[in-house]
C-alpha cells in the first residue's frame, strides 16, 4: 500500500508514510481516521514521510484542498521527511501560507523529526 497511516494518542501525533502513487482509495482510507483523530484531540501534530512519490489521482485535489482549509488550524506542527529534492521547496512554500509550524527533515533524520513534532505535546 502506497500510503500508511498511524497515530499516537499520547503525543497527539498522526503520521503518514507515502511510497509510490496515491490513489483515491488510499486518500479516502487515511482522511477519515485523521479527521477522527483531530476531533478526539482538538489539535494534533503531523508527520509526513515521503519515501518515494510517483504521483496521485487527480480526483483527490479538490477534497485535499477542502481538508487542508478545514483542518490546518487544528495542526500545530508538521514535519515533512523526505530525500526527494523538489519536496522541500514545495513544502516550505506551502508553509508560508499556514500558521502551522512546518519543518523539513531528511529521511535519515526521521527520529529527530518525531522528537521535534512531539516536543510541542
């Protein structure tokens, strides 16, 4: 599965790992649990690990934007973890439009990313 979702109640941290192409089914399988996690905790932290990325189903663009607008105010910190070169500038540009604290990490620094995100708990 190209998208794996996990969560940690003790630190209010949700994590998605991406490997490959994201389908509509992958997206749908992660959104409901994330929304439930936000509802449960009010504010959460988020880690997105991008191991590899070969695109996404275009039908998730609009739902993804709606999710972002509705829930970004409930996400305190975001760590984006990837060695893919173009991910960092894209994530940093998106970060300028959000009140959420966003930081980039290399894959080798995943543990550091987890510590940074969870340090706000």
